[in-house]
C-alpha cells in the first residue's frame, strides 16, 4: 500500500494542479455516464452527454470571447474545470425538455463571466461555478419566467460516492489542502446532525445522507480547494473551511425569504475571507537572470508597489507560451527574496530534459513579464526571535531559507539558526557565496553535506543523527524546517522523530 501511495505521489509531482483536477472531474463524469448507461442512476447516458457537451462548448466560447474583450491571458483548462463542476450542480436536461438547456447554458455562462466581472485587478473574487448557480437563482427571481431555479447537486448519488472519493482525494493530495477540507467536513457534518436533532429529533439517521448523498463531499474536494479564493495560511484555511461548513448547513443567519444553499455558502465564505488573499495578479518584468549553481538559475523580477508577503511564502507563476506540454504553463515557486527587498526572486533548478515551461522561462529577456498570483504558505519565520531554529534543505529547496536569511539581515531581527544543506556535489550548492556572506551578519551556522563528493570541511553522505548531534547538540530545543523533495522531507521527518523532536516543532515544505 505504501508503494502504491508513493507511486501516486510521484505521478502527481509530474502533473499540474489544473490537469489533476481536470482528470479527476473527467473520471467522475465518465463514471456517471457509465452508471447512466446501465441505468444504475436516474440520469440517462444521453441526457448527461448532451448537458456535458453544452457546458463545455458554452464555457470555452465564453472564456475565449471574454479574454478577447478584456484583453487578458486565460486558461482554457480552467474553463473546462468550471464547466465540469457546473455539470454536476445542475440536473441533466431530459430528452423531452431539451428547450430547458438554456438553464444550464446560462449557469456556465454566468460562471465563466464572473471571472472577468466579479474581479479586482484581473483576479476573480468568488468561486465561478458557485457564483454561476447563485446568480442563476437571482436571474429567475427578476425575469418573467415561470418557476424558479435551484441547483440540484446531482453528484450526490450513493452510486457515485466511491468515484467521487477517489477523484477527490487525489485532487487534495495534489494541492495539499487537507486542513480546510477536514475542517469543512467536520463542522458541516456536526451542524447537519444538530439541525436534524433540532427539527426531527433523529440526527443519526441523517449521518449516511451527509456523506453519501449530499453535496458536501464534492464541494469540499473540488470547490473549496480552489486556490484563487482560498486564504494563504493553514490557520486561516482552517477557519475558512469551518466557516463555510457551518453556514452551509443552517439558515440561522439569513432572512426567512432566502434559503441557504451550498453555492451561496461558498460565495459568502469567499467574500468574508477575500481580504486575506492576494487581491491582484502580479505582472512582473524580468530584471536579470544569473547562474547560482550547476544547472540552477536565479530569476530577478521588479517588485510591484504595495505587495506584502512573509519570508518563505510562495506564488503561482504563470508563463503563457506556444507549444506548452502536458505540464502546462503554471508552476509554484517560493519567493527567494525578503519582503523588504525591492525585487522578487525565484531560484529554479533545470534538468537534462526540461519542460516547455522551463525552456520558456530560461529564454525570457529583461523587460519581458511573467504573471504571479495565489500567494500562500506557512513555511515562514518564527515570530519570536529568541527561538532557536534548525533548517534542512535539499537542492533548490534552499530558496525559502534564502528568503528567511535575507529578511533576518534586513530586519535586524534574527534567530539563532543552523542550516544543514544537502546536495550531491559542490557544483550543485546554490547561493554558496550568498550564504557564506550571511554567516558574518547573523547568527547562522551552515553545514554542507555532499552525497557524491568527499571534500575537506564538508560532510559526506546524508544527514544523520550523528551529524545533527555534532553541529546542533541542542536539537531538541530548536524548531525544525525541512525543505526539499517529498522523499527527503519524509526521511528526515522520521529521523527527527526518532531523535525525540516533537512533531509540533517540525515544519515541512516541498520543492518540485
């Protein structure tokens, strides 16, 4: 089982977030089509297929037309994701009522349009699919059309639960957002059971419905985790998930004339936590590229006015280019500079075979721009400078520590820090001069560990308990930061636990 899990993680590491979500939703849609074909669920294959074609066509056309009108670069895959989510919110149109296709077409049209209209500085504010369903209900309330609109969330079928669970877990594994998902599901379930007790006195009879037949699991996995509308830190994400979970299951805080729906709860959650997100897209002109180690380069961008972040946080970097491969046009990179710097820097290690994104990045010329958004991350400096720190970096995983070190120098507030820096060879040690200069400015001790070279004054092999005790005998007193590949982080987490380091003192970050 562990080997299977590691294989899944390796595949996910080589796949973009958008592609993972697209594949997950496609798998769910194909599962529903199959169940419809065999009449296992009440929505026929042909009905689902027609609705699916409509949402995809409307989403892609609207996305393209809006991008031309607003003159912005857009992701067509993002439009596909929105369309697939809407597909599961609005019940497929019966073959005898094809004239009602305008309803689902309008929902997806409003969803895509919201990315451009309900936005600030080219950054959308609310989850598009949720807004589309909510806005459609408003349309019905003002247009002279019979009846009313209510999202069905037909994805809540018992027969779809296993495919939903499998696809959803893969998505959350990729985006590493278990904190808001778990807080949402726990709070939503408790409130749902309480409301059952309050109204009919039988809360336990509702338990299976919540998990197997309701909208909450789908909302948690595929909509709550949308990165653009999520706050940046785990603490805020926990509150965000809990807030949406709470209000999604009760009507206590709305007028009697308004019914709480899952999509309205998510939209309200987006609005409440909007002040904590990066409320704009950053268009960063390249200033310079410099080599900082073998096959490793630092990219220096001009920092926009008014941008605030914490040392050690990351951004999603978008670089549109022709001939994009299946890894797409987006990557997550930690900011390697201090919040007090007047530039924004990232460090990138290139392999022998580079993706189209990496080739486009390396070919950037000064003055050309890259787009950055989705600020996030908890891998930040301790707020108490009296706390001793120990850092373990592998390869380009050193970038958050460069941000930490730079900020300690510029802010004149520093922690007693030991850095264990692991590489294969001396040539691969990034920021070598930068780190060496910092040791004379702040209380920083650096231990370089080379796996494939034996050089005087450098440790050879891998990080061991012996090396830790030699250079950081007070290791139990220190807070530990680990940054590198998931395998390296897992191995060293286990090592520290075996040495008696409390799990609460270990922070983890992963480099790609």
